[in-house]
C-alpha cells in the first residue's frame, strides 16, 4: 500500500500549473458578482474583484493533492501555510486574468461550453454532476467563470511568456550533462496484492480472524488458484477491481515491509504473508524494470519543455510582482476552514 494516497482532483488549480510545473485547466472565480454568490464568504478583494471562500477551498484541495502526488507529507500543522499559499495563488490569478483580458485573450462562450460538457461526461447521471458541484460549493455559473478565468490566464501565459522564451540545442545538451541524476531510472516492480485489512486498534480476536483469512487465501494460491481472480473476490483494497494490480512503483513509495517483499521477488513469484499498517498482504510480482539511464534523444523534448517553463516562470514572477505593486489588495480575516 502506498504511504501517501494519490488524490486525483476533478478540477485542478491553475496556479499549481503555473508555479509548480504541472498542467492545469482552471483557477478561481471571477469578479462578476452573481446572485448565487451573494451569500458567499469573501476572503480577498483585488482591485474591486472578489475572491470567494469556495474558490479558496478548491485551491487548497488542489495544492494539497499536488503535494501528495509528489510524495510530500501534508501534516495538519501545515494546513495554515497551504491555505496562505493557495490564497496568494488566487490573488496572482486575478491579476493575470485582468492582464489577459486587457491583452485581448477573452474566451468564447462555446469553448467554455465544451469544458463544462467534458466535466459532465465524467459522471453517469446529471444528479452525480450536481453532487460534485455541491461538494465543492459551486454552482454551474461559478464553474463556468472558474473555467473562463483559467483559460484566459492559460492563453495569456502561453502566448506572452512561454512562447517568448528561447531554448537552444546547446542549452538542452548542457542541462542533460549537468544533471545526470535526473535521467537515471530507478529499479521498478509491477505488483498485485491481496489485502485483508487489520485496524490498528483491532482486538486479539480480530487479529486472529484476519490472520486465518489471509492464510486460507495463501493456501489457495499455493494450490494453483488464479491470483487475480482471488484478488477480485477477496481483497479488501480498492485495487481488487483490477485483480489487485498496483502498477509499477519504485522504492520509497510503499511501506518498507511491502517494498522489501515486492523487490525481493522475480516476475511470476508470490510472497508469503506480509504485514503493514493496512493489514495482511500477499504480493505477486508481474513485471520488473532494471535501473537505467534515459538516453539524450528521449530526454531532449522533456528538457526543452522544462527549461521553457523554468525561464517563463521567472518572467511571470517579475510581471506579477510588478502588477501587485500597483494593485489594491484587501485580504479579509478568514473564518476557520
């Protein structure tokens, strides 16, 4: 089991994309005060445009998800700092949105319709879509403005900053030479598992029953029963729907006992019973990738993109700092999240 769960957000935050180097589609609410926002809690006002708590909450979730996906722990003590960074991101987004509109990067309503439809298509029913909106405290009108702002800022940044950056072949080669550690691929294994959960506060009787259950499954595997079939029927991990498949992972991702067992196996081999904080596991390895180095030819485009983003971010930071100097920014005292 992974030490830190991977959270996949439906609507990623724009400024994670701009300032942390990943692709994203949207930002915060815009300055149009609609009737459905009149009861919303205002957390900041930038040049007269309001940022609402719903937008801040979504940005916090997105930033937290980003940190978790990088493998960074997010203890509760870090939440105030994350919230502060999220609000700064939204303020910067508001500044860039205004600049983007002034530069002529407004978005057609038809394009926003497409974005909304893509979100709706991810849900089985309209009711499920409405539940999602309620969970993030948005109406559809707010979501539309959310996407509009994100697209305006995205286009403005791409055209006015990224496309003006020059990265030469020599720059790319030099980066590859100077950073060999970035192009080393660590050993990875592809594994599936069967989990019988064991709560940390389990009683002795519960521990005995869980151990008996996993021992029974192990006996079936040794008798030749299909691992994936058993995982689908008996595993208590969400991966059971995929026959227990966890995909490829490197060292440092799983708990140590799980990792040690998985990396000690060869493809086609299964482990004995492995105990983690989640419970009892049986692991089978289905693939292995040895440590290797990414050749320059395969890394070239990725390096070019990295350098482009890095240099455009420096330009963007300077632009935003300059705009903030002349902006009127009022940050409201925030209620507890």
